[in-house]
């Protein structure tokens, strides 16, 4: 895997909160030495989930111990349902038991759920504790671990309680993807395809050119780097999601609603935004907004990576999606911003009234 990929360090320059994203192999095994470069304290609390813990928990724990740190591990149940206040309170209580203070550090070791939950705990406990992201899923490596968005869910919707809190560092070990179940590797490809669709036509073409999982993994370092650079560039100019950062939500407005109405049990995040990207692009193409053929190009690449484009929604399902979107955190007053494509590789933000959203949803296919 990735025989010719060399270590990459991408600097994220945010005023007062700059940090590096390191992309390499064997970072899990050497995390103690990496943390030594950025942290001079003694205590580290690892937050992880039970699935990741079985594979990597002991290796990360031992690496930190061998580097001289006092380490405590907090293990939460795997899955989106852990991104809630009940589990958050458990994390707070275990941090208290460890007697962690504002001079110590939290490491988020896991996928997007762990990163969001641990990051939110770090941003709020004692009014802020430094934390580091160690994403173990492709989705987290290319998206959620970067940029400082941390949050928990409410029963009414996803990420409704959150903050912007930048990590001290992000360590992306590409080798962990070898142990990722295939469904979740392709789940992460939903976010990768998003970057190509709204920003990088060359990345989109590269993804179309790969013909197997093996070829994908051989190129994964280059792919991750391309996504991280796009997100870095956007976050540097719009940390608080008031302008260009909204482009990262391509497919998400519909996707989050799909996740919610299926109680986070049917579709993974990448699968839901896959449906969202295709649904809104197909409709915007019908409206004459998007270049003809863009939705067919999206369909081809999504199906190539075993991602869904539809759940054969009925009218009542569309109604549920519209109702869910009306409570979306991105709404401002009576208006909301949606992300559309001029063409593949060229996305833009369009402001619409909330009651217009059903005009941009096409699920009857």
C-alpha cells in the first residue's frame, strides 16, 4: 500500500489556533514521540470507541506510556448514537476522575463520532482543554477531524449543539484504513467525492480512473492530501462557517435529514450525503442551473464506490425531509443556504427561502 507516498505536513494557519496536519504511515505506533513535539505536560486522556479500542487502543496507550506520559483511556460505544449528552456526561465524569486540568491534553482516537464528541468535551470541560485528533476512518481523515467543528446531536437533529474549537494537531495514519470494513471505506469516499464535485475536477477524474479497492488504497495518501488541502484553504479564510466554508456542506442538507428520519440506523453519513448530492444535483440540472450531464457523472462515480443515489422515497418521506431541513442549524432567519454545482468541480452557494427547499429535492427516481 502506498509504496511511493512520503510523509506530508500541511500547515493550517488560523489566527491564534494554527496547527499541522501530518499524513504518514505508522503514526499510531509512534504517537508518543509525535505528541512530545507539541505537548510538554504529563497527563493525556484518550477518548475512543469500543471498536477502535480493540485494534489500536493498547498500541496508542503503550506508545504514550513509553514516551513518559500519564495516560487514561475513556471508551464509548461505537456509533452515531453515542454523540449525545448522556455519553458526553460520562466522558466529563471520567475526566474528573482522572483529575485532568487545562494544562493537560485529550486525544480523540476514532472516527467522526469520537472526534466530534471528544472535541466538544475538550472545548467545554473546564472551559477548554487542548486536544489532538487521530482519525481512524477515511471520512474523519479527509473531513471531520480538520477545521475545528465539534458537536453532539439532539433527538431533533444532527450537530445541533456544538462549537468551533481547533485541535492542537491532526495525525492521519493511512495504514489504519487497511483494517477499516469495506462499507466504511466507501462511506468515507462520499466525502472524498464531495470535494471533487464542488472544487477539484482533477480529483474527480482520478477517482473515476481507479478500478479496484487495491488501486484506491495505493493512491489513498494522494487523495487524502488533496482533500485536506481543499479543506485547509477554505477553513483558513472562513473558520466560523459564514461564507465559503458552507461549500463543504454540499449534499449535507438533504443528507443530514435522511440520517435523522432513518434514526441513524439505515444509512451511514457518507451514504446519506451521497443521496443528497445526487438528489440536489439532478434537480438543479432539471432547473437549468447545473451543466447537463453533471448528475450522470455523479451517479457514475457514486455507484463506482458502492454508494447509494436513492432510497426510493415516497411523498411522505420527502415531506419528512423538508420538515427536518426546516430545523437545520445552517438556516438564518427565513432563509437558508444550499450548495449547488455549476458543473463538476465548480460549486456555489445559493440563498433560498426555507419554503423553497422542496423545489430542489428530486427523489422520485
